[in-house]
C-alpha cells in the first residue's frame, strides 16, 4: 500500500467530520431531534391521559393560553393543572385520541424555539385536524414549553 493512503484517508475523514451541514454532528441537529422528541412525548402523555407527564414538559415560568367563554386567558402551570386534568378526563370520556402529528414550522436560536404543529384527533368515526404553537426554551432539564397556544 502506498505511503500516502493513510494520510489521504485521514484527510477525508477529517473533512467529513468538519462538514457543518451534517445535522447529526451539529448542536442544531441535536436540538431538532430533542424538540421532535418533546413533541412526541407530549402526544404520548396526552393519549395516556397522564397529567403529571404533561406538566413535566413545561418550564416553571410557562404561560398557557386557555379558552374561556368570554375571552382567552393566560395561566401559570400550577393553575393550569386542574384544567388540564378536566380536559384529559373529557377526552377520555369521549374516547378521543391524537392519531397523528406533524411539525409544520420550527424556528430556532441557541436557547429558544418557536414551533407550530398540526395534529389529527379521532373520536369514534370522526376525525378533526387542528394546529397550535409552542414557545420553547432550552433549560437545565432540556427543552421545555414556555408558551402554549395549542
């Protein structure tokens, strides 16, 4: 084997590792995967009707938009907990489940992200699609929801 082959192989490997467009090797690629995992966990917790699991996905300072009969209201995670439990109980009673979801838009910076997702929920023979948005922040516990307009 010629002497330059190991050097050539090393240069090719280094060039490949240094490629900034390789998402698996970049922080942004890792963050995108983590955010996708957060959304998948949100759907799984929702379908399992697990209030604690869902609340764990929120940052302590998060604000959640809730529809009141008269107007929209923003509440803290603590005050959202009983409303969430009631909402999950209602979905359980009706037999509704989220059957699919898609990330429609994702804008990221180093420590913040804005995401729009669409979901399809089914109940018996009926299905409905709707979308909503989340504000996310990278915390010491990983990515967490800071704003919920879903």
